[in-house]
C-alpha cells in the first residue's frame, strides 16, 4: 500500500507543475491588456507604470511566472488588480460558498444517482428503467443554465415559494432554514448533470456485476436477495467511486453558469468576474486552487480504491 | 401546510408504489409502509422549505429598498468607487459627498451641476486658481467635522504618492478627474484653493467625482484602507452597515445628513450584485428586490404585465461607431462618413429595441444645451447615401468595404449583436459592405484605448463603442484631442481638424457655465457636420421598480437619486 501511495504521489507532482504553468500562461493568451481593464482612460503614464510595476506586469513572462510560483509556494496568491484585496481573501469565502452548494448538490446527486441507477438496473427494460434512463439522458443533455432559469420561473416567479437568487442574509444567526431555502434551486440545478451521469454509470455497472457468475452462484446457494444485493453493490462500488469522485470534484469546483444565474458568490461566480475584468492574479489563483483541488480529489479516490477492491492493491 | 408539492404528491406516490412490481432479475426488497413514511417526511420537509417567500418578507416593519445591480461585485467603498457610473451612482453618491453634485430632481431636462459641500466658487485672473467657500456644520458618519483641510487631505490621497494616506486603488479610480489638478490648499477651515496646470473651464465637472473620506476614521482604523472599506465614513445620506464582497452591501439612513431634503425616505438600502439580466428580472418579479437596473427590452412587457413599474428616460448616452480618420481609411472621405450616417433606418432599429432608444441626431439629444445648431441632419435617406457614395466613386458593384469592431455585451452596449446585424443590412443596401469582428467588452476596451493607429487595429475602420456624454471632456471636447494631446481611448480614429481644435480650446477657456455650454454646442455642431462618427441611437435606461415604490424621479443622467424613494 505504501508503494502504491508513493507511486500515486509521484504521478501528482508533474501534474501540479503542469497545472501551474497552464494556469499562469493560458490567462495571458486572452486578448486585452490586464491593465486597461482597471485603468481609467485619462490615467497618466506615470500612474499606469506605477500600477504595472506594483503587480509585476512590467517584467518578462518567465520572470513573472517564477515570481508568482515562489509567492504561491509561500501561500501568497497575489493581489486582485480590481479590488486590491489579497486573492486568498477573495477566494476563501467563495470556496466556502461553493462548498455549501456543492455539498447539497453532492447529497442530491449521490442519493438520486445511486438510488435511480440501482433501481433501473434491477428493473432492466421495464418502464421504470426506461423512464430513469431517459430522465438521466435529459439530465445530462439539458443545459443547467436553462434548467436554472426554468426552476426560477416556476418556483420563484410564478409560485413565489423560493428565492430566485443569492444567498441568505449573513445576519440570520448561523446556518438555518433560510439558508437551505436559498440553496434549493441552485443545488437542484447543479445536481442535474452529476445525477444523470452517476445514475447511468451505476445502472451499467450494477447490471454488469449482476451478470457475473458469482452472483448466480450466490443465488444457487440460497442467499437472501438482500445479501446478494449487498454483494452486487460492493463489487460495483470501485468503478462507480471513480466516476463519483470526478463528479464530486467538479461540483466542488463550482459552476460558472449556475452560480452566475443564481448570483451565488462562489468560485464559479468569482471566475466569471475575473475573466470579465481581466483580473489575472485572481484568475490564476482561482484556477490553480481549483485544479489542485481536483487533482487531490482524484488522488483521494485512487487511495480509496484499494480498500474497496483489494485486487488494485495486488496489481 | 398546503403547497404545490403536496398537491402533486398522490400521483408521485402511486407511481413509486406501482414500480416495485416490475422486476427482470429480482426486486429490491422494500417495505411499502416504510416508503410511505419516508415520502411523508420528504414532503413535510419540502413543504416547510417552500413557505411562501414573499409572505415571509412582507412582515418586516422596517422600510428596506433592495437594489439589483448590474455589477458583479460591490464597488470599492473607500471613497473613489470602481465599477464606472454604477459604482459612483450607488456607492459614492450614497456614502459620500463631493464639492459639487448633479441636480437629479427633474426628469424633464438634462441634469446640471449644483453646489454641494462647496457653497460657492470663483476663479482668479490667471484662470488657474479656484477658490471655494465650503459648507459649515457638515459632519462625517464618525461624528467629526468636515473642513477645507480634509479636502486637501483627500486630494493628497489621490495625487501624492508620498503622502501616508495615498491609496493606489482610489488614485486609479479617480485618475480621470485629476488630469488638470496640480494641488489644493486650505486658506482657512472653510476656504479652499485648487490650482490647475492650465486654464480649465471644465474643472467643476471633474470635482463632482472627488469624494471626501474622513481622515479621522482612517486614523482610528490604524491608517488601513482595507479596514476602512468595511467601516467607511463619509458625509453622504447613507452609512454602510455591513459589506459582504460579491454578495451584498447594507446601508442605513444617515438621519443627521446635512441636506435635510435628501435624508433617505427608507430606513435601509440593500445592494445586491446581479450581473445576469435574467437573474435581475427574476429577482424583481419574485419580489426579492425592489429596484433593478438595465432591464433587458424583452423583459419589459412581462415586468409591466406583472404590475411593476418601468421607468425610461433619455440620458447622456450615445451608441455610435467611432470612425477611423487615418489616411488609408475610406472614412477619411466625408462623403462616405455622411453616407453611412444616412444609411441607417433608426426608427426601425428603435422598434427592434421595443422603443427603448431614441434615434441620434448627434452625440447628445437636440434638447441638450451642448447640441448647438448642426446643419447636417442625421436621418434615414438611402437615396442621398447612394448619391454621396457614387460621388465618392462607389456603387452597388463596387461597394465600400469596411470592418467594424463590436462587443458581444458590455456597459451601455445595449443589444450589440442584433443592432450591428441590422445596421450591417442597412449599409449593404446603399453600397457599404461591413464585416464585423466581435469580442468581449474588455478586449474591445483594449482596442479602443490603443487607437486606430495602433498595429492592433490594422484594417479596422470603425469601433462600436457606447459612451457617456455627461462630461464635456469625455463626450465632446476630448474627441478632438490628437497628436501629443491625444488621450487613450478618446478620439479613437485620430480625427485632426484645426477648426475643431480652436472650438475645443475656446470651450476649455470659458468659465461661465452658460457661455461654456454655447461654446461646446458650437463644437458639437461642427463635429456633427463633419460626421466624425456614425451616430446611431441613445439608450433610454430602462429601470424596473416594484409597484410599492413611490417618489422616484428618473433624471436625465447616468446618476439617480435613490434617497427620495419611499415604500408604500
């Protein structure tokens, strides 16, 4: 297990270096000068030079990269060019806001995705299976942006049951029912695609496992259906876990579209702002943190796999 | 509790119960009783979440004005807001005061300058030294008294990098307004002198944007502008109660505001960033906000049909194509510039925009004091356009080929895609073959700042970039600056004309407002006669207000007075 873990860590290091290079360099490919986005038209050349120097934009790109990387390794993601606040101060509340939404989305998508997937697998080619499979395809195919607007139109505008956008006011004394109400529509929207993907992969995997000989043997040995069901789920778990890991990581990474539609101040919303205002330090910092998070989630899934399937450890 | 969830629940439950009989390879063992219990719990939970949102918020006694902003973040709250006109409108004008202000009390005329923290002013014989008599008895939110020394301190905050209170962010946001200022001096506690680098008759328009932050509060907070942003102190009609970046700002009424006529009529104002237009409309229709900016034209009928109020008014905005006047541009020829102006069916374009625009006759509307008396009548006349093109050597078989830059969205750009495509068709009809290159707003802004002469803009003959005409330099006078006097972004196409230069210089040396308006009108008329741009439409600034808001007056301005709104 130790060798397995070390090997996984060895895979991660070059990925992280690659991620840092991509994060830094790609944002410079976007058209438009990062300074024109924040400088007024009549700014004097001295002021422009002063602000460019303060952010290090007057240096060659490779030097900018190594300075940025050095600062990142010491925990400093730089300063936002638009707000002049530290990127970390901008990012942390956004990560927490996205995490709230993501946890709700994860719960919805796991419960619904696994439940519906198993149900479909056990009702193969019957009406329930066809309905679930069709719903899963719709869930994966329909743009969440559109789904969000439809949900808002029905539940917020027409029925007036739930808020249309934003988070609950911060002064309502801890996390409560009001916070949940604000979360319902964006969380449902966010969970649509992962629910569809998880449901389809769970259905396929469970059906695949059920066809295997050991399941027939268990039936032949007279095990109860409940016990056989548990064996099937256990054998289906490793491949489902890998897909779920990716989906959960994506949810925690935030969704630009969903967070923008619901004006939810999370990482997706932050990224959208950073792109629109050419706030390069904020953009680089946010992408880097999210990419690292994604890599680490996959690493954790890789580590969890051998516990569910000892064959991976032996390989 | 009755809810839509519960009404639908029987069919949902029966569908679940029926499904358990379907099984190809065995069923998942499930107890129908347990499932019913589970469903009941689920429905009860959903029902409690779905307690009508509007009802819950209608019970508060405090009057709260909730505003849906178009910005994606709360603008900087330290004194010089970012976020363009909206930052000034909602933060600067709420928390702070400047020496002068805009008269926003009338909807039927363009808003002009009025005294504010400065009660009167004069300029000396050199025309470079201005003396201001300041208002007495004005207090900051922290209780300290406003004096001339504070104005000097605030100018140093913006123009003196060696001053301890110098703030790079605020200096950046205020840079537009400090070009002419060389320094400020307190003659006594309530007399101030401002010196300009050269005679600048338009200085008062700059000062309207320089806001006064409290030096005492800054000292109290350990000379830290970041802390000041969360606990600001100005002299404005509202005080900041709380700030959650990118989420909300809550402002409370300043009951001791010096201008008793502008003490807010509501107890509290909440600002919510909502950059997505659909989100703003949904928030208004669902009762989550009471006032939204920049209603999209398509949403106006629905907003009206739901009993909400839609306000529109002209304001100093122009949606033009700034033209390339460089020697290799077809628009160097005034006949082609005029033909392009005559090719557009603006009335149809306004219909396309559901009436939320006004056909342009120049940079400003004809009622504006800066309009003057142009002789070139901008209208739809395709025959005249074809004739001018023929005189210039072009025709249907030999069209003028030009390329314009446009954005996909952006501040004041209205509906850029459909508008540009409509105009492209109009131009093709008379013999101007327009190709469009679209990009996002900030990329377009970069291209504008670079100017037509930049290698970045090689082969580009026009840029569709909307502009404020609220200030003389921004809107009109700056469009003539060229050569070493050119300011980034203004006079994009390098228009250079000695007659225009002379008229611009006269405007800047005029210190009486009426006489200055006349001079600017002469310059504007000349620029229209030269067809310096393709003038298309002025936006009507549609605002959505909940039906219970009363007392709002939509001024002909980029700024609005929200203090007079009351909730009934």
